């Protein structure tokens, strides 16, 4: 790769968002004559994370699902229920399967190229962009940037910012202890310690599961503290003999911070770096599948990239929600218990998917406690709404 190569589009980072946008382009003849480069520091063809999402009926990724569940379990001290998802399923993809299936398509197209390099800086010059990598510099017309810069959020003082952080163990037990019919979505019966803390269990068979200790809070824990909690939880499940076959760890931003303000005429931030993570839940994968199509349709207009927006009224609901847990992080169990106890699951899922109608949204908000805290946060964030 030499420094005088010119591309129409360069993907700076090619994880979930980069690959999905590139895949959407590869399916649209408009981009057949465009030179497109994907740059990543890693070779993205092996498993490095597990993605789950709910979906109504059949979906685009069904062929590469590793698992799906028709029930979810919610547990807290005040409410415990196995909830039938009816027309929805909770689906799981191993990222390695996703990367390989997308790469197979992109590698078959002549106009897509790949570069394995460390990106150091982006230079936004008058009529062209320069992507400075460790070993080369690339020039191009447009950049789709999915490299998340935590310093951006470190400088934020006006938007509430929590992290969804977790460590998960894939375990294999000697005895049959799990029920693969239902995924434990949230188990708040673990000690809250002033935070929003829960266990998340994905059972793959009677003796294999992923057990994740998760917090929605401002500060990370030392690794050993997540692991102490997982060990204790496994003991409480009555499991004595097991082996850990894999581990995974995450730290997902939960904020309504307007990442789009870093976009320019020719650079757009995508994925978590573009604020595509659903702030109130940390779920990102499904949103990437939708926003990637919207973005690729927008790119065909050859417009100023600052005009692309994913913001809707749900952004404000998320802002209030995050603000509540940011002001009083101990309230998560109460908030989620009220949501799951008082509403139909279809309404909750369509609300979180931002596909609900306004009446359903009002009902859910009215039924979510503590109502006084939500009212206070709604009033406190009016100025952020106009930001
Ligand atoms: C362990 C884990 C589990 C998750 N589970 C779920 C889930 O169940 N459901 C859900 O909806 N979301 C989940 N998420 C959140 C989200 O879906 C993922 O983080 C998703 O990968 C975000 O996509 P992205 O493209 O924004 O970022 P990434 O997929 O992280 O892509 C960014 C890319 O940039 C590359 N990069 C970074 N810095 C450089 C550099 N300097 N030079 C070159 N390349 C660079 C990285 O190698 C990476 O490939 C999970 C996240 C993690 C970490």
C-alpha cells in the first residue's frame, strides 16, 4: 500500500458498524464504481464478543445465529417472572460468525480493499482527507470513523454518562443445571451496593452458559470484583463443579452526548463512536443494522455529512432515563422492576426499539417508578434537549 492511493470512502475501524455499512454499500449498485477501503488494527475474523438483540419474527441474521430464546427471565427482590416473548425472540450472534459472513461478501467485490494498520490521525483538508496510519497515509473523499475516543466523553460536563460494564464467563458444568428455554435478562437479586448491578445468563444447553456480572454505573470496578461476584453467584446456583471455557469483558458508553458534533462535511462517526448505542440499555448491534442502511441511503445524496441525523424523541426519553440512574445509581432495580411488572413485553420491546406509538410511550413512562425522580430529571434536562 503506498501513500498516493485515493479512495472514495475509507472506513476508519472495521468492527460491527464499519463492516455493516460496507456490507450495505456492497449490496447497492450505486457504490460499484467507488473505491472503498476498510482499515483496522486487528484482522477481524475471529470471535471477540457476543451480540444479543431481540427481534420480532424472522430477521436478516437468522442464518448465523448461535442461539435464540423464546422466554426471558426478570428477577429482583420485588418481582420475578419468566416472560414469554411471543412473536419476539432474543437472538444471539457470535461476532466471529458475523465478521466472516460479511468478509466473504466484501472479498468477492473488486472495489473493496482491506488494510491492517494502526490509525494515528485524521487530517481534514480542504478538498480531501488524509488518514494517517502507522505505516502509510491514505487520501480519500469521505471517512466513516468508528474509533471510539473516550477522551471525548472525559471532557463532557453537561450530559449524564454511565457505562455498561461487565465481565462474563462461559462455563461448562458437570451437572445439568441450566434451562436453555429462557435467558436471564436481568437478575437484580445480587447485592446492589448503591449501584445498578445485575446478573445476565445466556444458557446454551443444560450444562453450558454465559454468566455476566453487569453494572450500569459511572465507575468501573477492578476485574477481580466482577469475578468474585460471578464465583459467588455460581455457588448460589448450587454449582460446585465447572470449568471456565472463555471470558469476555465490555465497557459500553450509555449517554446522550451529541457525538455528531464531531462530524464534518466529509467525516462521519458511526457505531458507538457516533452515538449509535442505545443510551438506556447499551444495546448497539440492532441499531447498527438499521442506521447503517439509513446512512448508506444518505451517502448516495452526496450531501454534507453533518446533515445525517439519527435523533428522535426517544433521545430525550433516554436522556431522562440515564439522568435518573446517574443521579441515584441505586434505583436501577426499582426502575426496571416497574417497567417489566407493569407493561406488556411487546410494548416494552417496541418502546426500546423506538417503534412504539406516543400513547404507549406515555403509558410506560407513567408506570415507571420512582415517578418524582423522572419528573425532576425531565425538568433538569430541558436545556440539553436544545443542545
Ligand atoms: C464484549 C461485548 C459484548 C457486547 N454485547 C452486546 C450485545 O449483546 N448486544 C448489543 O447490542 N451490543 C453489544 N455490545 C456493544 C456493541 O454492539 C459492540 O461494542 C459493537 O462492536 C460496536 O460496534 P462499533 O463498530 O461501534 O465498534 P467496534 O466493533 O469495536 O469497532 C471499532 C473498530 O475500530 C478498530 N480500531 C480501534 N482503534 C483503532 C486504531 N487506532 N487503528 C485502527 N483500528 C482501530 C477496532 O479494532 C475495532 O475493530 C457488546 C460490546 C462488547 C465489548
